[in-house]
C-alpha cells in the first residue's frame, strides 16, 4: 500500500454520505411496483406498504422481525462508522416494536486499498452495538468492492399483537419525533471538511444513540403507528406513513428539533446529495404553505435518525424520553398529504 493511499480519509471512498447513498425513492418504488408482493397467512408485514422490516408469525404469541441495512462511510473513524451503521440497521427492528436477537455482518471492502486492520475496527464497532443492545453479531458475508460499505442483517422478535407499523396512524393522533434532524447535513460537512467540530460531535452522538428507549416509550404509550427517519428524510418517511395509514398530517415545522448549527451549514451550501431527490419525490404530497424552500429541504434531508410514532399519550412519551424528542404534528382524515405550518 502506498503512503498516498494510506493517507486517504475513509469518507473519500464514499460517493454519498451514509443514507444519502441509497437509491432514490421514486426508483425504489418503481422497482417494487414491478414485483408481485409475497403473500402468506403468517407474513404479518411484507412489502406492500414499504414498512421498515418484515414480520413473520411463528405462533400466537411470537413473531420474527427481519431487516437489513448497510451504507457507505459517513465518518473517518472506522469503529465509529461501524457503530453508526449497526445502530442504523437495528433501528428498523425497534421501529416495528421488536427486540433484536442476532445479526449478520454485511461488508464490501477495497482490499487492495484499505488495510484489514481498519475493517476489523469497523466490525468491532458493530459488535459493540450488539453487546450494548443485547444482541449478538455472528458471521456474515463480505465482497471485494472499490467502495467500502458496512451494515447488518438483523433478526428480532415481537409479539404479533404488538407490532408497530407505518399503517397505524389514526386521525387525531399526535406525532412524536425522538431525535433531532440535521444529521445528513453534518455528515456531508464531515465528508467535505466543512462541519464545525461541535456539529460533527453532536451528529455522531445522535447516530450512535439507540432507538430502543424510543421503541419502549412508543409501546408503553399505546402507539400503533411508527417508522424510523433515515434515507428518505422526515418528509419522505412521513409521506409513506401518511399514505399507508390513509391520513393527512399537519406538520409544525417550528416544532421539529434540529442539531445546533445544521441550518447554518445548510444555508452555506452544504446539503446532502439525496436531499433534492427526496424533495422532488415528496413534492406532489407536500403543501409547503409559507415555508421557505430551505425549510422544506431540511425536512427532506437524509438521516440516520430517530423514531416517528403516534401514541394516544404523547406528552408522557416525550417526558419519558426527554429532549430532543418533541410533538411535531397531528394526523387528520385525508389521503396522504403533508401540510406544513
């Protein structure tokens, strides 16, 4: 390995920062629309509504939750990237109200350009999240790839009668968001070298924080509707949720929490590559009202974020979780539109 290659930052291998590297939502919807949905009496959650994970009933009181997620580097420290990617992958189990049991590593690695010792650090980061969260990471699969990628395939369990889904919003429900937005702006700034240290540190802390407490709070508060906010941004995931539930949502943009410094960095021109495509995809479903285009873009920015759920007792859930969780909107009868206020 040459000195010049060894000195390259991990994020320099990434064409997009983390969740911003995902396929555009319109392309993904087109692909899934060409496939016949799988049907089985024990398949409780499949692909029809674009939910966060599949759920398979084993017995009247046990079901499996299965999901996978992986992405490109969004920080330069390999162990931190491993922790972020693992936390992001297991978040889908929490979004379904489940408990993770075990996971398998998914690895793409440029073996000729990055040392194996660095990959070991990435895997160690993922294993740390497993140990902290009560699941084990066992084996997995790897391929040689010019662009490094890492994530997990996660299997969990949930009671069949307590599954949280993106079809569970009801008119009158208040929506709780559990993590601040702006992570995508921060990671794009990290890649470009423009993120202030405080913003970068806050973004890493947010991305490595578990969504397990949020899942527990959602269940305890009686929520039925839930999703996590990742690659399609708040507006993208909320639009899917509203359409699947058959409601409209009044979204209070001023109530949405953001990482300190994220808006200023976006105003200076640091915006993830996936933001505009998310914005274009949700345009037919979003009434921006008097909000600026920057407001809408920030709400559409990819994230590795928190849970978005709708409990009958939102104040208790917010009090239990503490800042930055907040009530950000209300569902009402409708057809899947989002009205910004």
